[in-house]
């Protein structure tokens, strides 16, 4: 999932390509603005092509290239990596669609473009996997990518909004040091590679469809998923070099969250400062079910 997660950062740069002008440029155009449209398209295309070239020369060069082949990893990593695929496709689709709406593209058209670019970018990275001896083309990855882009597109087409939001959180697991080659040795590597530290959430406000103007639509409930003590993709048991034995378990989480878009804030800069919480879960006390054990956590 780590390589795909980088796609969010790369295409986010493209989505900001034309938005570093004076404040009026932050507002979406009422009709198609050709300079914005073509600069956005050029920026996304350039970063897409450049990032794929960079990945093929840096990430994949350490592994032998082979003929196109498939790889069934549907049962690996307790499917946390698949949820990560869906999250990345969802966020890429959303970022690209927002940029094209800013360019004056009609809402439905922008939604289709966003979902298409989000899915296609993931597919292009999957094709790099398909020619690498260490991986392969994964149909389960493609299915997860499709689910993520479809979650975005379906809500845009039927509700013109994202009342069900896909979010991410990271909490240091303390486990990466037992297998740093696979789980990371630095903080950026661990954020991308340590599935024990990653959690993915579906966040929604139970008051979203309320017609009561006093209803706290900003208050949301989040359901999360993750894994604990997962060191090997296709095995739930791991023995470290110091003789400790770990047994992997699934994690299910229940927590509160904040829908930043629904907060009654008028200040544009404050909203911009809080905007990361549209993609990252807001820390709140959390209930966790890990295997057969229940935990009440201070914050997650």
C-alpha cells in the first residue's frame, strides 16, 4: 500500500498546481475556466507520468523484472493493505474531482473524472507490480481500488456530497523494530509500511440528514479497522530473533469524529488549517475489540 499512498501526496501537488494565486483563485469557477482546466490537466498528467517513472527507477529497480504475471495476495496482511488501497483510491478520486470543480467543470463530470483518474493511477502502479518478480498483478488490489473510487463516485452522483467519509489514522505500534525491513525503520517508512500502526475509518454523522438547524451535523461516529502484531503477510505467527512469539489479531474500533466541513466556521484560513481532518480521523476516546479482548482507549 505504501507506493499507492504516495500517490495521494503526488497528485495532491497537482491539485494545488493552480491554486497558489490570490484568494479569489480559491473559489470555484462558475463556468469552465480554460486556463485552470488545462493547467490542472497538465499538472496531474506530468506528476502521474513522473511519479510512475520515478517508482520504476527507484522502487522497482531492486527487483528483477519478469513477464506479466498475477499474484494472489487477497489473504495477506489481514486485508489491511486492501483497505489501504480503497482509501487511497477514494482520496485520489476526491482530490482530482475537487480540482476540476475548481476549474469550472460541472459537478457530475468532475466526479467521473476524479473517480477515473483515482482508479487509473492505482491501476498504472498495479501494472508496475505485474512485471516485478517480487509482486505481481493483483486482482484483489484492483477490486479494492474499484471499491474506493466507487464509494466516492456513488455519493457524488446520488448525494452531491460525501456524507460517508473514508479516513486514516496512525498510532506508533512499537513493533516495526522487530522487522524493520518490512515495517520500516524511520517514521515516514513506518507510516507507509507498518500495518500494525495504520487504522482506516468510515466516518459519518448520524445527524447528516436531519432538518433540525440545531442538530450537530459536525459530530460523527467512526468505525475503524486494523491489525495487531502482524509481521508477515501470509502468516499470523511470528517469532523474533530474541525468541518472542507474536500472534496476529484483527482490530475493530468505535469512536467519535468531527466532520470539519459541517463546522460553523466562516474563516477561510481556519477551515484550511482544519482541512487535513477531512482525510485524517480526529483523535477521540475509542472502544477497541482486538481478537476476543475488549479495550477502552484514551485516544485513537
